[in-house]
C-alpha cells in the first residue's frame, strides 16, 4: 500500500477549528506551506497589522505573521496569534 504524505493545514478561531485541508507534500514545499499559512493568517488582520507584520526587524515589526517551528519537529509549523500546527501526516 502506497501512502501519500500530506500537509494537514488547519485554521482555528480560539479552540474552534474553522478550516482544514490536506495537500500532498509533493505538491507543496515547506516554504510554500509557510507562505500558505501566512496568507491564511493575514485574512484576519487589518491592513495596518499586515504592514506592521511585514516591516524589517529594525522597524516596529509585530509577530502576527511570523512563522514558528515546533522544537520537536521542524515540520510542525504555525503562524499567527493562535498557533495550531500544520504538519505532514
């Protein structure tokens, strides 16, 4: 049996899951998965929060769109204020 590894991408509002999808790993690189998470997280930000999150480190950058990797698994990735991971199954 050939099992296809997938990214499981989830969105949460507090503890409530509001979005879930899976994408085969061969169709989405880790960098692309991070970009998808940032795009999904930015949907819930104001225009000013998006700009502030995009500033270089010397500015008043906020961490609202920063990508975080779980220390135990580099493929456990989160973004936004409500970190719930996206990782391959």
